[in-house]
C-alpha cells in the first residue's frame, strides 16, 4: 500500500536537496537524504547509495561551476515530487546550456529517499562514478 506524502514536507525535502546543490553545499544536501537514500541515473544506468552519492556530488562540484536551474516545474505525486527543469553549468571543457532534466523524488517526511535523474547527456562531459556505484 502506498503511503501518501505530506505536501509541505515533500516540497521542503526537494527544495533543500536542489537549493543545496545550487549553493554547492553538499554537507547541507546530505542532511536532506535518508540514511537509505538511492540515486539512480538514466545515462549510466547506475544506482548508488547515500555514501557513494555524497562522494559523487562532492566530485561534481570540482568539475561543474555556475550551476543554474530554470523553467522549474514541480508536481506532487503520491510518493514525492517530480521536478522538470532546464539546467546550465560551466566546466573546463566549456559551457553547457538548456539541458532538459527530470528528477523524480521519493520523499519520506522532509527527506529524499530516492532520486531518479533523467537527462539527455549527448555532448556532456563523461562522469566518473566513485567506487561502490552499482551499474545495472
């Protein structure tokens, strides 16, 4: 049976998750993750648990700068929030603009227990996943 989320708590979780990323504050972002948090990425078909996800987020801050989300749309679901947005960022390999992204968040209270990332990685720099990443 599905337990419906509390709207205010779900939005708080997602806002904390996304705003921390944009502020490059991974320690703060980690406080919005449940202990059993899972990150899944469609491009690499990889699933990682919280400790590996936090390492990955920290690594991303070393290669990506000036991250922005815009044209953000959010919709509450029975189990969390779906967020659709465009993103842009700079790297040593150049600037990347208007990349469509969809994040499907499962929330528990005011924390994120799962984030499924969907994006078109065509032309994006290759990502390096830390040890412990489980490729499906």
